[in-house]
C-alpha cells in the first residue's frame, strides 16, 4: 500500500503480515480484531480507536510517524 489506509467498522480479525503502509494507518472500531501479523511497517502515523485489548500493538511494529493509540496499548 503506497498511501494511507483507513479501516472503519470492519470484521477484520488480523492485521496482515508484511503490511507496508506508505502513509498513515487508521484503525477504528474493529471489534473482531485479535492480533497483528509480523513485519509491519507504517511510514506515517498509526491511529487506533475502539480496538479490543487482545489486539494490542506488538512491539515489533515499525511506525515512523506518531503513535496515537489508547492508553495501555
């Protein structure tokens, strides 16, 4: 993905492995999200809102911009 990616109100269960996002990644209201794949690179900002706790951000996600995630993630 060369540009920003927005995921709103989806039944997405997992952020795919080897995802490259050339801009911002916006994840909002994804109640079915369970986790993240490996080797994820976000060139812009990562913005998360209303994400289940079990889908907490893994330590190895590369974010070059700001991380705007709920407290505890």
